[in-house]
C-alpha cells in the first residue's frame, strides 16, 4: 500500500455537501463524476497529497442509498493507493480478506478499484485503487476489468 489515496464520505445532498467541503478545505471540488452502474455521483477535493471523495446516491437501490438509510451520513470507506491492484487483491485474498468483487473495476477519478468487505477490516470498507494507465483508458466507467486473477 502506497498511501491513503482518499477518504469516501456518504452524503445525502451533493450540492450542499460540496459547499460545506469547499468552505472546510478552502478549495473547490475539482471533479464531479457519475458512476451509473453503481448509482452514485462523486465529487473530489484535493487535500495536500490526499483527497476527499463525496458520494451521493443517484438511485434508491444503490449501495450508497442503503448505507445512508442504515447509518446516515458519514465516513463510507478508506481508499489505499496500490501499485498493482491485481497482485494486491491476490495477496489479500490469500491472507483471508474477503473481496467484494473478483475483478477490479473502473471507478471514478481515473482509477481501477476493488473493495474489501468491512467485516474483513474491523468494520471499515476498504477500497484499493490504482491509477489507470493510458492503455486501460478505454474501459468504460463502472465496467469490470475482464481478466481473471
Ligand atoms: Zn473511493
């Protein structure tokens, strides 16, 4: 793991939360992106070397909508940057961590992503993310990377 890439925060109203975080961090959101397949809209803020990702639901049956219903607004996940997401998924699986999906997906903010189940990591949803290289740039957002581990 290279560093904490970002912290994901579930919010009910993305516009309202954007205003709060712009004031808090004294910077505007640099990117807003919808991940249609996940039913989520995201907004990113830079904080030094790290980022804050605000997540709002765009459909009622999305994971974020369910999270908000159950737990309310708050920290949703911690994302760690990795150099090789497939190698890291394999390593963590061998260590007994439960992966939510078998293959990495293209997530928001130009990343390949994968999640570990919160029960594997003391109640915290863990995201692994790897910056997308040029040759992977054609993968549609929300799609899995079709390569078995
Ligand atoms: Zn994230």
